[in-house]
């Protein structure tokens, strides 16, 4: 079942981007994904290769060397990459949806000129540092402190769960700029452009994860990290709002990643059910398996349809906060459910590393956790009902 079987017909350009992503994933990612996962190995050349394809500047305008694409096209490409390797997909999703978009939307002309071109070309990978060890779902409780010193800012604190944190050349980090004695909640947070070359920047613990093992996730320690004044992004005190608005986009990326994982699991299960024989016939002949595959296919199509409806609304310039949360919630729970069914279709072979559904099952779980847990998405959706 093709990606576009339910979507409004794709344009020739969208088909071309999907083909490019699918061919790249088949040739350069899929053959290595199992080993990268097993060894928790991050292949650094993937950044340059994605950059050469234009896949690290998909939403950046052409004047900054990006592809200037719409969200729907970007998410179609992301699904293709995720179906091959969810770890590579999260690298791409975070970079395209969060730091580059924050600099594009709220950066000064000088900041855009300086950072967007190398980010679009894949010379600088981006990361997003919001969470802290004690501030996850309650993101506005973050404690990392930025203090003015002359025209500089001095940052002290620890960031947690930073995707691309040890490979990024640019990290958009949120820190408090309110006074410790006069906390202003979400309004006391600002966004900064941090680079790893600065004294006081240190990569901390690398997480040993259940899934997404070839995507490094690290802590970052800022120890009186001195930033020049031009590293403040946008207005002081607006950093939390910027982060939330960016996560509205980021969550669509995670929904595309989850859809890709679910679709890959469906494809593997469908092929296996046609091959695997028990009781004298292929197991696809049994209704127990047919119904499972039918439900899996229905959920994948629903997740993709909601995702693309939300992305199309974003492309029309509409506010998508609850729809982005719905798309992420639906796609991530679909990924977890569909990969669980795929393991069941494979039986014992689904439980071992020799077959790919075991990796997909592990990779699916985090989509229900990062960029806002399923519970946080439900909070956002429920609040919108009373807004
Ligand atoms: N767009 C614009 N503004 C928004 C907004 C949005 N989507 N969401 C919130 N705001 C604004 C609110 O309007 C409010 O502003 P005013 O005071 O002016 O009205 C301000 O932000 C504070 O909002 P809330 O009062 O709603 O904040 P809250 O403390 O109740 O938190 C929350 C709400 C939804 C739980 C939020 O904290 C949240 O989304 N938490 C999850 C954080 C998250 O997703 N973290 C993922 C980190 S990235 C990652 O996963 C790692 C990776 O690299 C992949």
C-alpha cells in the first residue's frame, strides 16, 4: 500500500522527493540500520550525506540554501527515512523542525545569515535543549540560569535528553533569565544559540536506551558558559513560547517518524505472513492473521491521514497546536500497537534480533514519550476543547 494511496494526489515534485528519500534510505541507511542499532553506533557521515541531498534544509528557504519545501512534502520524506531507520529520522526531525525553525522565525537577520546556511547544507547539525533532569513534562519549571554580564550572557545548568547533543554544532537552549528571587514562570525563560566550542560547554552522560540506539541522546552541562550578547534568540522572556510553538511543528515530525515505523512493521508482517507456513498453509490464510493485518493497515492509514491533514493546515498558515498533538498522539500509539502486532505475527521470530520487527517495536516506544508524552498531548488537546 503506497504512501499516497489516501492522500490527495502528490505533485510531481512531492513524488520526486519521496523517491529520493526512499532510494537514499534503501541504499545508504537500511543496509546498516541493524548493525548501528546493535552497536549503538552513530555514523557521523550521515549528517553530510543528508545535507548533500538537501534533507537538512527542507523547511529553510532557498535564499539560505534550503529546499524551501512545505510541511507535507517534508513529512513524506521523513516517513520514508523512518521506515528504514527511526534513529536517522529523529536526527532529521529535530534539526528540521526545532533549531532551524527557531532561528528562521525568531532570529535576527544576522543570526539567520550566520547559522541557517551551514545548517541547511549539513555543515552544522542542530539540537534543541529544553528538558532538564528535574523538568520534563513540566518544561517551564526548568532551572538552567542565564545571567547578564556586560553584553554577555553566562549560562549555568544541565540539559537532559538532548537528541544530537554531542554531534550538533548549534544548540538552541532554553534558560531562565528571571531573577531567582522573582520567578516569572514560563515568562522568565529565554532562548539562546549555544555552540560547543565555548568554554564551559561539556557533553555529559550518554543515555543507554531501549530503542533509537544509534541516535545519541546526551546530557549537556553548562558551567558558567559565556555567550556573546548576539546569541540571545528573539526577545528576552519569550523562549518558552518559542519552544512550545516549535514543538507544534516538531510533533508533526515525530508523528511522521512513528508512521514510518508502523508502516515498516506492517510491511514486514504482511510479507512474513505470506511466507510462513503452519498447519500446511501460509499463515496469511488464517483469519486471525488477516484481521490483525487489516487492523494494522487501518491504523497506519488513519495516522497518516490525520498527520497530513494537520500538516496541510500548517501549510495554509492555520494554528495547529491541538491537531499537531492529535497527530503525534495517534501516530505514536499506532506505532506501538502496530509493532506489537507485528511481533505477534512473527511469533518467536519476532522476539529475536535476527528479524527487523524487534527493533521497530523498541524504536516505537519513545514516540509516546519524547517531544511531549502521550499524557502531555492529551493535556494540550483537552485544553483546546475549552479555549
Ligand atoms: N503555542 C504558543 N504558545 C503556547 C503554546 C503553543 N503551543 N503552548 C503554551 N503556550 C503559551 C501559553 O499560552 C502561555 O502563555 P501566556 O501565559 O501568555 O498565556 C505560556 O506558553 C505557558 O503555557 P502553559 O501555561 O500552558 O504552560 P504549562 O506550564 O501549563 O505547560 C505543557 C504546558 C503543555 C505541559 C508544556 O509544558 C509541555 O508541552 N510540556 C512537554 C514538553 C516537551 O514536549 N518536551 C519535549 C522536549 S524535546 C525532546 O523531546 C527531546 C528531543 O530532542 C527529541
